[in-house]
C-alpha cells in the first residue's frame, strides 16, 4: 500500500512540474 501511495505522489509531482513547464512556455510566448 505504501508503494502505491508513493507512486501516486510521484505522478502528482511529475504532473505539477509538467504543468509548470507548460505554463512557463505559454508565458514566454505571450511576452
């Protein structure tokens, strides 16, 4: 169970970094 929770946390962290990267690229295009 702990492994599954850790995996889900890793996925959330990866998605957050991806969203942040995409957001930075969108901002860069707007400027």
